């Protein structure tokens, strides 16, 4: 089984020992005043999963303004950088590679995170979702429309976060431009009603993302930058598709051919979009011909479908989410045909080690059942 596509090395910009990627997943374990990664939790969690070809960390806010979920770790303070250094050192000692996902949630937030101030967004449109606050889930509010000064400050926040990521020892960064968060809100005409140079045309709605990418590549090489997109996201995180949604992502992904990125990271649809006339059901297949660089795909893949999508040529790398929660040794399980462990969704976002660092690898599991 060692010849399966997922377990073959990959050497374009990234130099990965296999094509199994640990997807970024919000886990809400930075339950401390500084929202920093800790040795007893984050270091252990990522170290356990270091056999992945690449780990992409959970989304990490680039500023205090960027936060929208309780207990998520940031990458904007000295304490956070020092916490992440211990994580990257631990992963590297196991021969692993690790990128950090740079995150700004935009309107998917709540005034409770911002001393009563409104969250930022391209336009004052309530996503009518819920934000996970220190007091539990609360309804989102109508956000504040970002001024040009707000936009430029946010570009600087991403650049500073990328600089911090280099200091923390990360192998690269992923821009979270997906899943209904800030950049996605700018891309989508249903959430962006601006009439300035950041709204209206497809090119204008993509401008903020490309300004941010250009700023980040001033402090970290292009080949160490990834970007994540979810083109057919509909009815989730406040996103609604329209006839310009897919053409917008086609424009963005074609334009990214002008860069030498580590990868683009695409998601297959999170919901059934078969009845939406302007949606794309098969994202990897649709976008592969448009992009010359490395394409990573995620959402709903298992070992078999992961191998097949690589063999088909529609993707180079496959990111696994929930399977990595309950199977820290996922690569070894794929390699040896071991049974996969089930995850406990009730502990996805709870504090402490339960459902986080206490999932055993296969050999430990066997001992427990002996």
C-alpha cells in the first residue's frame, strides 16, 4: 500500500514527504488571557500529527479586531509568537512541515470581542449567523463598513502576522480567504455592496485580497504562501451565491498564475448545490485546468477518494479535517490499512485535552484494548 498516491512525496516548492495534509480546524483551546498556544495542549496536539506531509494550523487571528470565536490563538503578539515557536520546534523535530493560517473573520464576529464596537466588514450587512462568544453562541449584528483606512490597516495586520510567523519558525502561511470570512465577504457581491474601488466589479472585489497578498510577499517568499478558497459555499457562514460568484473565483485563481505560491487550497461544496444553476459541484475538476500551480483539495475526502483525486490529476494534495482530529497517526493508518477511529463532535470546541490530545495512535489503541 506504500505506493498509493497519497503517500508519494511532493517536491514543487514545498518538498513534502507525502501528500496527506492536516487541514486547518478551529479547536478553541487557547483558553488563556493572551490567546497563545500552550505547551500542554497545542505543542502536544500538533506534535502528535507531525507525520502529515504538511500541517496547516487552525485559523489564527492577525489582530484583536480579527477575532470572532472564543479561545482561538492569535499571531499578533509577542506571547503568541513565543507560544507558536514551541509548536513549530516540536513539529520540526519530528521531521514535519507546518504552515499557519492567517485569519480575519470580518462580520462573523460579535461586539463582545471588541469592547462593544461593531465587527468590520465590506458592507453593513448582517450575515444572520451566530458567533461563538465567551458567553456561548450569540446572534451576529450589522457590522461596520470598513473605511479605506480600515482596509489598509488590515493589510498591514496581515503583513505583520506573516512577519511574526517567520519569527515563530513556520514553514509558510496560508491566507484564509474562504468560508465566509473577511476576504470572502469582499469577493461576494451579496455581502459587498461597496461603490468604491473595493466593490462593484469582480476585479474591485478581489483587490483587497491581492493587496494583502502583495504585502505578505514582502516579508515571506511567494513559494511559502498558500491561499484558501471555497467557491461554491452557499447558505453557510452567511454566504449566498449569485451568477458572479464562480466567475469571481475563476478570475482570482487565474490571476494567481502570475504568482509562484506554495499552493491554492480549495474546498468542495459544504452543502448540496446541485439545484443552484450557477454553482460548481466538482470544484477540483473545474478549477484544475485554470491553475498551473499546486492545487490542494479538501472537504469530505477519505483514503480512497483522496488517492483517486490525485491519480486523476485534479489535485496534487488532499487536506483531511475531522479524520485528523481522531487519528493523530493518519498517515500510518493509511499506510498500513489500520482501522480509523471515530471523532467525538461534542468535544470539538471544548476546553482542555479531552477530544484534543487524548486520541491514541493505533498502537496505543491496540494496547488499550489488549
